[in-house]
């Protein structure tokens, strides 16, 4: 959790907003509205994050917009952390017991970066003994928030192991592609 590392509540709130939609640009007033923080606190934190290269500032007409900088050396690390602290990832981790016994849970890198979706993309894969209605509730809420469908696959450990052993093209594409592990041991999953 960011609060473990960062002492500024306003900075934490800004990062949470930015990581919910990492490709979106925000105006100062939108940050104020979404965080509930005072405008001076928001401006101070935006300046701090911009000076450190975490944010990019872009003037447009008579407004200034901010977004995460893809040139920041820890950009992808921020996305990884954000995938576990906001949105669906946070919901899955928070409700892990209700969802069932999760062995592995992973997002595709394309989903986390909010890239254009291809028809063959799977956004989320969960391996284990899963209570599907509980997972479906979380996914439906996130779909409403994002305004797009989330393509997900659930399988048992046995099915995952069998398909991996048989070199199933779907499993190989998942394991060979860009992914962010939400839960589970990546080394064990790959071996």
C-alpha cells in the first residue's frame, strides 16, 4: 500500500487517481474533485511529482493537464503496484477469501496499460478453486467503472498444469506474453 511508503495523503490520493486510468490526462480541478483534497495541496503534490519526473505536464488552450510519464524509470513498477492497490486487483486481493482458493491470478500487460483490446486478448486469468459468482460481481463493477468488457478465464490448478504440460497454445501465449502477477509465485507458475 502506498501509505506504507508515502506520508502525504494528498500524494497517495493523486497516485490512486492516476493509476486507476494510467493513460488518462487530468486537469487540476478534476484531481480536486476526485480526491476531495484542497486545491493548494493538489497543486503542491502535482509540482512535486512533476519535478521528480513521475508526471508530465501538458498545457492545452488555457488549461494544464497532467498524466503519468512513460519515461519515468519506475513507470511500469508503478503500474504493477497500482494493479494491486486500485480497481479490480485491489478488489480481488481484498476479497480473496470470498473468491475461493487462488493459486495464481494475473492481468495481461495490455490490460494494465489500457492498450487497445484485441479480440483474442484475455485481461485476467485466475487459477484455483474459485467461487465464480463472487468473482463475477467484482468484474462487473470494474467493467462499469472502466466502461468496457473484461475478458477473463478461470481454471483449476489441474487444468492449468495439464494444459501447460501439453503446451496448449492459449497457455503458452499467456506465459510468453506481458503479464502482471496479482497473486501467486511466478517462478512456480512458470516451472
